[in-house]
C-alpha cells in the first residue's frame, strides 16, 4: 500500500504543526496527489515534505481526488507534530479538521501512547485506533515495533480501509509499552531532566535546571484532555497486545548496544529458530525459547505478562528497560 507522512505547518491562533498519514489505493492516485501537492510547494527534498496549507484544506483536496484515500493523524500525542501535541497541536479533532472531520476515521496512537490511554477521552470513541511503527530511520529494528492485526480472506486495500473505517475484521493492535516511546514523560533532553506529569505540574512545567518551559509529553497531555479515569474500557474498543522489541531485550540482557553485531547474532539465532519476531515475542513456547537463551526467554515471558519495567522516554529520548527492578530476575542478570 502506498503510504506517506506529510507535515503541515500553519497558523490557527498559534502555530500548528501536524503530521498526517496518507494511504492511497494505487499509484495512479499517488500521481494525482503529487500533482496537487506540486501546485502548493516542493516535495523533492524529504520523504515527509512540509506544506503550509491547513488540515481541512488537505482533506478536502484529497477527497476530491479519491474517496478511497485515507488520512490519519500520525502519532497523535507527540508534543511537536501530533494533533494533540502539547507544543503545536489542538485540543480536539473538531478544532483541527472542522467541516472535514467527517472524512477522518482513525488515529495513530504512536509509540508513546497505547489504546488504554486514548480510551480515557470519550471524544475519541468513534475513531479507530491504529498502531504503526513510525519508522523513519534506516535501522531495520525500528520496523514492525507496532502493528494492526486483521482477519481477512483476501488482503486488499479495500478490505484494510473498510476495516479501519468500520472496525470489522480488526482483531487487535500490537503496541510497544508506551513508556518506551520517545515522548512519554515530560523533560529536557539537553538538561538530562525527566519528570512525571505530577512532578512537572509541581514545578509549573518549568525545567529545574535551565528555567525554560519543559517539553510536555504524551502522558501529561492525555491527563490534561481526559474526561475518564485511567482503566476505563469503552464499549467497542479494539483490544491490544504489548511488547518490547526483541533487539531491545537482547541489548539490555547482554549489555551490548542495539546496533552491535553481538545483538544482531543473537537476534538472528532467534529468527532462524522461530521464523519471525512477533511469534517469538507473543507466542513461542517457554521451553523452546529457553533452548535458545534462558535469560532472554525469561524477559520475553515477563514482557508477555506485563512485568517489564521501563524507565520512561522523554523529550526525544527512548525509554529503557530496567532489569534490576524486575523481581525474580536477579538470578539471571
Ligand atoms: Zn511524524
Ligand atoms: Zn532544561
């Protein structure tokens, strides 16, 4: 499926910076989209080009090209480019899309939020929550961190779009722990300051080190906009499974960096044995995992039971696995 992200930067009251996902049914439609974009600016310098028109203008133009184009607000909660982002987002979908909101059916939760967090806003009940990896870097291990699981006899664009619009045949999403995402907590990367929403509120959202406003993360924004307590499950919610990428687990257990050969070798050994990473993380049997590596098997099982502890990501820094706080793991690490 041809997909892309587009970045819209414009003034509506304050400056707004919004990333939108665009899904197109075929390459003829892509040509038409590009033709329209070329009347508005350049798109030859970046995979995610920046334009100055508004979200409703874009939706209207896309719908006049094809009703089969799907537009989905990308990583909806991230501070800088999410539709609900603390820095340059909106407080509601209505405020952003106005009379074009009827063409929006889904939201991408992004790595730093999971469906549970989004369920706290009753305003989002009518939108399907989709999960993608938001993989922009050239590293293969960033692909497939999140996924949407459908049940189709035949995989086709029409079926996928129908499922996104109606939730029929949409089984569940696969999520990383939201704390792993780069913008879960508040903080300042340069100041080495990471704070929970409660801690930042106490400090009036000001960095205790440099005195400038903190980058307010996803957890804080959800708290601000939520009208339900945490733990609420809406009626037609699509369930989800949580995981931590296998390479992250291998890297924490072995102490070697994500991009090292040591981690790659171990990863490849698992893949050779089981076939694919989702099967390893979600389904493979304990005994078989242990045959490949006992420590890593233990962490995979702990991850399935939601027992892994993560030091939350903040201001562009990924969350990290904390091994020492995991009870019963001391024998292994
Ligand atoms: Zn983006
Ligand atoms: Zn600071």
